[in-house]
């Protein structure tokens, strides 16, 4: 039976990742990741749906809810939100119905996941199992999962984001993909200051959308995050540049590179600290133009809500990553 569910999400706005410095917060984060993983794995055992599919949907919905004001904030382990009408069945007179049988009669989405006889919107197992149950109506291979997602969200962008997240979770085999790295080796000679929003020193009319880290030509440039290479090549202003999207849908932009690491390609999965190229001074001309300004890494960070993309100041993030990395080395 195919459920045709008419839901249109107004917009997709993802949250900013706020790096947590406190150790206590880190410990509780790890506990939450563990609780989530346990939930996904037990569902995988029961339904054969790969845990990383469930994790990806869960992460997508949690981000959505933390950014939108018209949805209740997640209170449990799962971030998936199913509106009561959809849960109980659109024609069900009781939208807070938790009887599996009457929900079934009204063609609602809710099912009993933890075997307590109720299909409750307040229980993580029930919510996640209901979503899994919905996916099972389609099938659990990539193509059917994609189809199930499309019919649920009715947005290509949502499907694309969820599949990218699934790819990252599958590759790394863990949920905590928030670790970051400073883009240059700490032992290198480099300097940077906050210049985001300044008018550009050379060329172009836009304000400066990043932080410039000055260093010697050829100093290795590293990926700052877990993510997927979305773009790689020449740009008139950026020179040889690379773009990486992370699990929180933040886009990390590296420009003016001397070149790229061998074999690096679009679609490739990277992790923090992986060398992707070298500091250079390319740009402001046709492909290969170099040396019009002192060598530096231009590092930009962008958010995207499916409708527009905006730059935000990478400087405080760079400082945080630098400090964390220094601490780790001690
Ligand atoms: Zn710059």
C-alpha cells in the first residue's frame, strides 16, 4: 500500500553548528549519540533498513526543527516530527489517537514500535518505527528509499541532503561527524585576522566573504570537516578552489590554492585533517594565473536553506579549531 502524504515544508533552514568547548557537554553529546545509534541499530535489526538511512532522516528533521519556529522542538532521542493528523490519519476525529487499530483504520502513519500496545507520538521507538514502516512500503534498496523520501518530502533538495548524510554516516560508521580541523598545519608559519565583510583589496565588488590565512607558497591545506567534495576547479577570482559540504549543510570554500592533492575528485568523501591542496596565489585571471597577490588561503563558510546561500564569518570558528587542535597536541 502506498501512502500518498501531502506535506509541504515551507523552507529548509539548517542550524549553525556551535562548537562546544566544555568537556561535560562533550560527554553528554557522546551519550546522546550512543542512545541514537542504539535506536537505529535495533530498528535495523527489526526492519533490515540500514541504520545510516534512519540516521540521515533523523538528522535532517532535527536540523529542520531547530531552525523553524512553527515546529515543536525535539524532546526525545529522535528528531523526526510527524504531525498528529498524519500520525492518526487525516479523517480520524481524534488526532491524538494512540490505538494502533483505529490509526490503521484511518490510514494513519502511527504504529506501535516498542510493543506496549500503543502507537504513541511521545515515544522515540514508536516514531522511528513508524517512519521505518513507511519506508518498508517502498523497499529498502537505494532506489526505493529515494522514492519513499521523495513521496514524503516532495522536494528534491530534501532527498539530496538526506542521501548525502546517509553516504557520510555509512562511510564513517559513526554519528559524531562534528569534529573539525584547522586548515593549515599548526607548525607552519601563518597569520590571519578577522576581515570578513571588509571591502576587497583587489578586484570584484563584493565584500570579503571569508578569512585570509597568509602562509608560504605550498604549505599543505587540509579539509576542516567531515564532508563531501562538491566543487573543484578554476574560478576567475578564486583561482584553483575547492568546496566541501559537511553533514550540517555548511559549505566550506578554499580558494587561491597552488594545486590539488593527487586524485582528489568531486563526490569524494573527506575527513578533517586530510590534505586537499597547497597554499597558493592563484586567481584574478584565466586558468593558471598566479602571483597577483601574496600567497594565502581564502577560507569561506556558507549556509544554504534551499532558497538562498549566505556567507558567515569563519574567523571565530577558525580560532576555535586552532585552539582545540593545540590543546589536543599537549
Ligand atoms: Zn580572501
